C-alpha cells in the first residue's frame, strides 16, 4: 500500500463535512455541530474503504446518486448513531409508568381491551422488553390485545432486539428477580422468555419518514427517551408533531429526563406524576394550542 492510499490519510475537508452533515440531517433529523468533524471522519472512513473510494466527496456523490445510495445511507447512520441502553434505564420514570400511567390506561381503554405502546428509538430492545414486563406484572390487562412496538433507524440494533439475548451489562440496574423471572440463562447469554417476546414487535424505522411511521398505527403511549437530543430544533418539532398524530386522544408521551417540549409544541398537556412530569395528548383537540387531529 502506498503512503498516499493509507486509510489514515483519507481526510474529511470542512466542505465535505458540511455536505455529509446536511445530508444526514435532512434524512434522519440527526444534527452534528462543527466539532463533530473528527467523529464523522473516523466513523465513516471504513465505508469509504469498503466501497473503494478515496475522498469523502466521492462518498457524498455515492450517497446522493448511486443505485445503492439509500441503503448505504442507512449504513452510515448506523455508524454515526449512539446506542447506549440497558434494562430499567431511568427507573423512576418506569415506576411512574407502571404504578400510575398503566392504571389510567387500563381504565381509558377498558372498552376496546387493546393496549399499544411504542418505543421510538429502541436501540437493542431493552426498553421494549422492560415495558412489556411492566405491563405483564401490572396484572391489569388479562386477555387484552397487547402490543409493544420498538423501532430504530439502525438495522443492526433492530436485529439485536429481535434476538432478545443479552449480556451482564444490560442488567446493571435491574432487580435480581427481574432477570430470574423473565430470562432463561444459556451459554450465549440471557434469553427473554417467550411470553414476553410474544408481546414485542420490532421494525426498522426513520422517525422523519411521515409515511412509513403509519405502520405503527395508533398508540396509547410513546417512549422516545434520549433520542431527540441528537436532532436539530426543526426536526424535533416534526417528530413531536408526528407523535401527537400517532397518539390516541388521552395518550402519553415520555421523553428523557433532560428533554422537554419547551419551544417545540404546545399541543400537549403536562401531567404531574409522583416521580415525573410527562406529556399527554388532550382528549379533545385544542386548536389554540397548535394541536390537530
């Protein structure tokens, strides 16, 4: 290998960075500030090498115009996204869901006996299985049609979520009984038991794709925690408006502990729980708030 073609010599110029950043932002809502140039350079370099490209501008052209550009853009976004999660993450919020929100949903949906919860940005699936276990443990939904749907923009993460096999680090904040009661220990890790797996469904989904998200249907609750922190303001608003449309009237929206709808949307009601503040779609549309049906 000549010195000129060494992988470490492929540099991302500022103009190339801006083109790639804007492409990712327009497609997936994720925004990278100027300080992220070394991150994109490092993480995308392997894709240039895999495709036999020598410049990041060539990679941009491939993403834009090649027949495999859309699939490759998914590969790039997979490399650029952060996927840090574990069971019972932000457990105070999950307690609020189990102790206060689920009883409300059981009353609200009693006539239709159907419960649908969406984990938007589910990463490798821990949140989805956690929610399914909380629903099961509540004992409030016997013989109901229950669906917990997990979506993520990373195909790799969705595949891992479907497998439902986890190592020790995924349980670092979990009660011991949780692992004992809902997992089967095998040589390759802890397997989610079938009665919980049967409640959970997973799919590859871009939250910015308003047509594709319709596959989720109407839901009683949305969990989108520590996902929108990576989005720019315009993209956040688009996604929040989409959540409003997907939620049934009276449905709940859970965001991460550092996230809020301030300066994004006034369509939701703020609900005070014993350990958390969450958002609720009003039972009737309120035009003055910017909501819509």
